């Protein structure tokens, strides 16, 4: 699991243009051309005192939370690909996310939470808690019936919702600090290739309040998470194979005895 002890080492003004001095004045500097904060994260074993790493990591989290609470859309790293995130309970922020991506309004957004117990607030869960613990956090999106607490403007065309807990400490801490779920989708124009580095979606930067850059994401297959419907008791249905299909099916089928539902509900 990636550590949340990050340090801001760069504020990118354009592709390949760096200002390390600006990075150390994290709160006061912005990308002038874009009006977008582009915050680069490095692991805590990079050069620089541990204390500074921890302080700047906290500042990056606070900056991102502030943008989210103001109703903005941000770009964030996950354990699979880069994503766009906004507050799931904000109808206006959801609309902005669809506009930024050029996404069909009939295509759902997933939600992202920080802890397994959070899933029970926003979803109706018919599987064992131990099953959730075997798959999450990880590169899997689990689809359940939504609860009445979840914003009705999020995916109003379906009673289902996908939920993620990425195996990424920054993302988990971000959700915890927000205190509510994030709507999460891939950081790209709809139908374009998924992204594993921030420069790959640079055209979207002007529409975002914050871009959190943690470098190139290690798993570059660009498949995204495995999406599986667990809304029917005793059944599972693969919606998207993703990057963790084999391991996910092994848990569902062989450890918990779920059978595959081939027909869509």
C-alpha cells in the first residue's frame, strides 16, 4: 500500500515546466495559465526531511479537501489509473464531472469511500463482511443496491451503485477527511484511453481545481478496476473484467461459494 507521507516537490505550469520553489509554498501558489493547482507527490523516502514530507502531505490533503468541499472536481491517483473525483452528495459537482468528461448521462459514476464500514451507509450489502475485507481495499468495484442516503441525482436511472476503496493511502485518507463519499470516474474524455500519468489528461486541467500528481501509476495495463455486481444474494456478475478478474472470481466463487449470474437483472 502506498504511504500517505508525501511531499510536494513541484507545481507544474505546463508539460515539462517545473518550479520547485513554488512547490514549497504549496498553499499560496497556483498554475497561472490554468488557474489550477497541480500538486506533485513523492514517496517519503525521497530527498528531504521526514517532517517536511509529513507536513506537505497534510497540506496537499487539505488543499484537495477544500476544493472538493467548494464543489469543484479534482484529479487524483488511485491504485489502477488516474481518476476524476467530486463530492457524491453534490448534484452540481456531479453535473460538472459529466460535463468535463463529455460523458453520457446514462453512464453511471462509482463512489469511493475510505473504510469498509462506510459501504453499509450508502449501499445495501447482501454479502458477508469478511468477503468485503478479502476484496477491499483493492482494484475492485463492487456493485450493490444503493441506500436512501445516497444522493438521488447520482445515477438516477438505476437502483445500483458501484463502490470502491482503492488500495491507495492518499485516496483513503482523502475520503476520510471529506466525511462523505466521492463520486469517482476515470480521468479522461469519455471513450478515450484511461490515463496512468497526469500529462496524459492535460487537456482537462483547466476544468479542474486540483490535479494530484503521484507520478506514473505502476500498473500500466490501463484496464481499471474489476467491476462485479453483488446485488443479488448468492450471485455475482462480472460487469467489467478489469485488472483483477481472476483473483476476484477466485474469492467469490471458491472461497464464498457464489455462483455466476450470466443473465443481467
